[in-house]
């Protein structure tokens, strides 16, 4: 039963098994300011990054899928992943210049709602945002001096994408009300304390009305900050479709 559930999350790069030959990075190394510089150098070399700042930005975009996995389980299954940071491994693929690692959780549990759901959602969010993403961003910030605002937007981007994708998928129609409620709560109504020592919810700042651009046929949510991915080797300075107009954010 558990394997069938988790296999549904393979599209978000969660894997149930890893081999002894797999190359991986321990997730907890991203939270350790002593080990982090070596990890930044390793990932930066793979993706052709000009600086640790740019690498920090790309890391938060990739690790955002950790949040997608947890929020999918919470909103779709009414289940909560219980996993220890020390258990998580980022499985690297050969010749992956984009650095799109798979997530291997090791020993974990999938728990059902254990209390009144609103309180339970707060518990899930507190563990995910205040307990995981906030310290990740703080460590990356301390080591690279990169903008926390950009890193939070990198994460918010995929949360918007998750819920908007689910709400446009007919197979989830039966749970649309729950999805809408959770989405609204996470982005706008949740207490800032669930995200860390913030005065405001760090995600709500990035919600905005979608717009149609000249080079896009569908409305898109324009970013407020630049993720700097255009500075990677091979990107030829090409910006993302959601990059803010006139973005001139320096790489250093």
C-alpha cells in the first residue's frame, strides 16, 4: 500500500529505492555551514555556475520539490511524511547538467491525520517551512550572502505550480474544495510563525495576477526577483519565461 502511494510521487522525483552504486549528497550537508562550501563547489561545477550565490539559487529551486512532495501528501492523501533529515539523500544522475536530483527518504513513516485537521495542517507546515526551509535558507544565506527573498520566491514558485496543476486536473475534482482551502491557507492565511521568525508570511508576497506576455500564449505569474539561472553555462544569458521585465540583478 505504501509503495503504491509513494510511486505516485515519482513525478516529483521521490524514489523508494537506491542502489549502492548511486552517487548522492546527504541533505543534512546543506544545513551545515562547514560542509556546505564543498557541496556548493560540487554542484556549481556540474551546472556551470559562476558563483556560490547563483548555485544557492539553483539549489533552492531544486529542493523546492521536497516541499511539493510533503504538501501533495498533506492535501491529496491527508497524510504526513515523518522523515529525519539525516535519512534524506539527493541522488544524482549521470551527465545531469541541470542537477535535478531524486529524493530518497530512507526510513520514514506516512501518518494519517492525528488531530483536528486545521491543527494538523499547522503541524505539517511548521515542520516543513520553519523546521526545514527556513534553516536551509539561513545556512545558504550565511555562507553565500545570497538574497533570502529570491530563495523564498524560488520555493513559492513550485508551491503555486503544485496546487494550480492539481486544481486543473479532473482526476482530483473530488478534493478540489480541500485543495483550494489548503492553497489559500498556505499562501495567505497561515501565521507567519509557521515559516520561521518572520513578521509576514514569506510566500504571500509572491502571489500576483497572471499576465500574458508577448512571447507566451497562456497567462503566467511574473516573478518579482530573478533566480539568475540565465548566468549558468549553456543558458546563453536566456532568461526564464517568468523573469521580471528589466531584471538587472547582479550575480555577485
